[in-house]
C-alpha cells in the first residue's frame, strides 16, 4: 500500500469499466486521482466520492476527447480544480464494429478520433508538466485487438495498434527527461459487454484463453499501478500484456 504516495494522476475514460478500476487502484496505492468522463456523470461522481473517502484528492471533469476545444477546457479545469499532474493514464476509448466492406467513413473516423487522436491531444496538452515533475509516467491502454486484430474491428484494431507505436516513439523522446511511457494491452475482461454475450460465444472465447477465465478490471488496474510505481523505474516503451496467455 501507498507505493504511489504523492503521485497526482489523471485517468481518462474513468467513468466506467477498466478506467474505473484503474482510478480506484491508483487511489488505493496513495495517489490523488482526477478522472475524465464522457457520458457517465453519476458513476463518475460516485467514483470521486469513493476516492475522497480513501483520503485522497479527486475531481471529475467532463470532456469529449474527439473535440480539440473540449480537451483545452479539460486541461484548464484540471489545473484550476486539481493542479498539475505527474501521471497520465489514457484509457478513454470507443468502438463501432462492422465488417470492413460495410464500414462507413464515420465509423472509421469516430473510433480513430477518440482512441488515437484523443490520446495525442491530451498527452500533448499535459506532457510538459509531466516531464517537469522529474518522475513522470504516461500509461496508454491499448488492447490485444491491436496485436492480433479482430473480425469487424479494423478501425478499433488500427487505433489500438497505433497506440503501441505512439507509446514506443514517445518513450524514446521522453526517456532523457526522466519520464517513462508504457502501454497495457488487456485481453478479454469481465465487463457488461462480455456478460451480455451469448453463452456459446463466451464459451468459445474462454476455450481460447489458456487460463480459462476472463480478466478483471482490478487485474488491469494492478498492471497500471506497477508501471506507475517505483518498481518500474527501468521500464519504458514496453507493452504489458494482460490476457491470460491468449496472446504471447
């Protein structure tokens, strides 16, 4: 506990799912955590209260990461209500699945704008203060889909593969300044969308996972906590695969 005491983090996409778990995990280890959310205001505000109840500082900020003006407003509100940060976790994402031959321009554009361009914009807006801390951390949430692809997910897989390249290139630029940049690539995580899958589809996926179970949001969070902690001081440009052995 308290491996992250004194850290100040922003977690994007923390209104639900994996981002929610990451925000909790960071706070449990001692970090103050600001969260960005899109359409999950009640859940985001509940999460902020839970973090405050842990004795940490927290604030929830609404922003649309596919809108440059909204990103600018996010950073201004963050600095006004929370101050500068030393840790950024890019977790916000969207999906719009379709077979490639049926995929429209909007489906492609919307996913790339949030999942990849959004990461570029928010990271660019905050990178100077992260570097200035002298011990900065940037963690980008990719996906196993960005490593092995997925039927009906050309747009999503392209965005998540792009996150890996983004991570590796930025890691080379920032390592001389004491800031590490790493990625986490989750596999199938027990979530609302997975729970809604037909039972035969769930069984088929589980048969392909050597550990024969889905991951949990907490397990994803602990991967991020490790990369933010002093235990990972010598790691940068890496992709931490959290997929139960489905992709090695």
